[in-house]
C-alpha cells in the first residue's frame, strides 16, 4: 500500500502506519500519520480508490476493534526527519 501511495500521490508528504508497542499491550492501537501538501491533496487521497478499498477491507475482515476515526491536526512542535532504531 505504501508504494502505491508514494507512486500515485506525489502530494502526500508523509504516510506512516504505526502501532502501540510494549510488552503489556495485548491489543495494540494502530495509527496512520499522514501529511499532505495542501487541502486539495488530502481530498484527492480521501477520494482515491486505494483509500476506499482499505476502509472496506478493514470492515469486511472485521479488523477494527472500534470505529475508524480521522483527526485533522496541526503541528505545534517537533520534527520528522530523523530515523530511530527503537
């Protein structure tokens, strides 16, 4: 999926799939962190067949423990260029 987004959506600046970690976590929560060049790029992504198919797959396969939530946020502080081996 990542390669498809990278190849087909050049205005998607960041696309990361993360999960809650730790030995005590029995049912981790997953979070997708995405950054877009513009509002139009976000709307294009939300309308993309790949995005819609992913949502359908999650629902059809019973992969969601709770409803999918999408939050629009703005950066307050931090950076995203360093990579971690953690």
